[in-house]
């Protein structure tokens, strides 16, 4: 694994939209202001303001932006404006050998999961599942926990340590105890499942798999977890770290006396019998308390303490 160079105050961070377009024109000004507030210089990719239906420009334009920011010597790191949909469409257009020769901090989550898995499998590059600029980072009241988790992970060449440290609240719950170690792999559940059977499917053996999602009904989460089970993924990993499954609700649950599973029921039923540590409600995902996870870095999942610990530095 190649670790990117750590970011420092005053560095230039490129802003990119590999998936959906910005929600509004004001998002660009807010994003630049947010980076400057955090001590960085902002640089927009050439086509970031484009729109092509539900995408932030054509596939060729979005792929060109990825390549240009990785190869631009004046850009020190890259952060995504937002997720949405469309990242997987540009993967065949990227030159991962060139990216490997120009390693940089790359941050995003949700639909950006497609790029995290591709960077890992095809470039051997550590990347960062963390907050984006149309989310918490651009908010004036961005939680200190979210910013500090990102800062220490991409700016300090030291192990980030316990994921929940500094959150101020203990949300994690043990589904199955025990303790296991392995490199981190994962991201958004509904996006990760689509990597199976493609040339960008990651190696799961010996890894700690982390997952989160938003706005998926419990039965849909069940279907995707069952697919991973049937594909043999959960039989290979050393542990499963689950973030927040935000708004994954069944509107009819508790009505009419009929038993309808919650997403917590689904996670416990599908994953509780794996025989490896499984913890849910860790502070990451589509929520304001969104910790940064370095993809490809060694970590320990402590099921008994309901904590995920990043054991190695992710930057140099």
C-alpha cells in the first residue's frame, strides 16, 4: 500500500465532483470558504460546475478532473464535493498506474466508495472515507469531532487510534464480541455490493469490513447483506464494523401487530452468527458525527469494547 503525503496548513486541496452535481450554485462558494476556514487553499477542478442530467458533467469530463487533480503538482490533496450517483461510470476511464505514480490524500464517502475500492485494488493507494464539502465540513457548526477525526488522519503521520475518541457520546453496540485485526475495506453498503464481479472488486480476505448506508428500508439492507453472504464475503473477513444506517426505516413497523424487522434486527440476524467481532452504530456514515476511516490501513475491531481502533499511520 502506498501512503500519500500528509497535508499541512496552507496546502492546496482540489475540489472534485465524480458523481452527482452540486445541489445549488452556492455550494461552490460554501465549499471554498469551508476549506479556507480550515486553513487550506481551494482549487476547483475544470468541470466541477458542469451538469449532465443527474451527473456533474459527462463521464469523460469527470474522469478528466480526477486525473488532472492527481497529476497537478500544485494540488496537494483532493476532496469530493458530494456523492450521489455516477462514480462507477468513470472507473474504466481512469489510468490507475498514473494515479499510483502521483499519490495524494483523496477524501469522500457514499457513492465515492466506488473510487475507494478502485484506488485500493488498481493503484494500491490508501484513500480516506470521510466527510465531504456539501456535508458537515461546509456547515458553520461542523462538529469538532468530525473535523478533528479528519485532521488527525490526513495531517498527522501517526495512528489515529480509537474511532469514537472525542465524539462525546458512546453510540456503538456489540453484536458479536471478540477482537480481530486487519486492513480496513468498505464504505457504502449499496455501492460496495455493485463492485462484486467487476475488475474493481476488492480482496476481502483478512480484512475488517466497514459498512454504512442511508435511506434503505430494512428489507433492502437484508437483501444486500444476504448477497454478500451468498458471495462468500463475510466468510473471509476478520470483523465487521458498522456505522450509522441513517433513515433506514420501515414506515409500517409497529403497526397492526405485524412483526416487521428494524434495520438493527436485520444487522443482528444476518451478521450475529459470523463468529467474528461485529459492532454497529460506530460514528461514521451519513451523519454529522462522521469519523474518517483510512481505506487499506491496519486496524483492530474490539467487539467487547465496541470500538474500532486505527493501528497505523495513514500518511507519511
